[in-house]
C-alpha cells in the first residue's frame, strides 16, 4: 500500500490544497485581466492588414505601436504588455478552449 504524505514541502497537505486553490483563482484573475486589456487595446487599435491603414502615422494620427504605448503608459503598464494582450485577444477562441479543458481536467 502506498503511504500518503501528510506534508508537501513545509506545509500540511490541507494547507497545500488551500494554496493550490488560491493559486488557481489568481491565475484565472490574471487570464481575465489579460483578455480585458487585450479587448481594450483592440478597441483602440483594431486588427488591420499588415502595417494598418497608417503604418507610419501622420501629423494627427499615431501608429499602432504609438497608440498602444500611450495606452500602456496611461494605465501604468509596459508597451510590450499592451501589444501582447492585443495579440492574445485575437486568439481568444483558442484560449477559451484551453481554459475549458483545464477546468474539465481539474474536476
């Protein structure tokens, strides 16, 4: 018969299970936040053909990168974050499927 460990690292099995549940909640919150930020970035700069309609900007229009950098600066994030969350939102169907699979595996 296999012996059940009563501790994981320095914590009891019960505390470990609590920490796992809290970590899963945090991961879900981060995922939702990334999608929401990506949706906002897509509203500011919708997906267009490569280069967009104004790839070099104009006197009164920003480039995609400039617009998203302004957005990132104003919300206290990095421009890279805004660009990646925008790209992530375009793959929302894939991420939703992965999240559903993860939930079904944890049941």
